[in-house]
């Protein structure tokens, strides 16, 4: 298997920096998860009140957008980790 494949555990274990980047993205991913859940819960509560139905609809839309952010974060993280691994490989090749 190539080192340039996405979503490989080895990509996050190249160095201290790749582990740090992975951890930061996991924190962001978890925060987005909580925010999306909050939007859906609040939107659900809003639907109990006629005057808040429109606000509830907006909360559902916000939650949906946040759920779309999650795979985007994962893809960006993986591309970043691969690029970090590649730069280390290039540096090693230049030393020899």
C-alpha cells in the first residue's frame, strides 16, 4: 500500500506534528458534532411553539450544514496529513 492513501492510521503517526494535527482536527470534528446536535435539539424544541417554527427550521438547516462540515474536516485532515508525510519523505530523499 502506498503512503499517499487517504484514511490510513499510519498517516497520523509519522511524527509529533502529524499526531498534533490529527488531535486538533479530532477536537474540531467533535465540536462540530456537538454544535450540530445542539442545533437539532433546539430546533426540535422550537417546533413545540408556533411562533418559533421558522427559527426551528433555521436551526435544522444549521445542523444539517454542520453535519456536512464533518466529512469535509476529515478529508482536509487526511490531505494535510498526507502532505506532511510527503514533505518528510522528500526531505529524506534530498539528504541522500
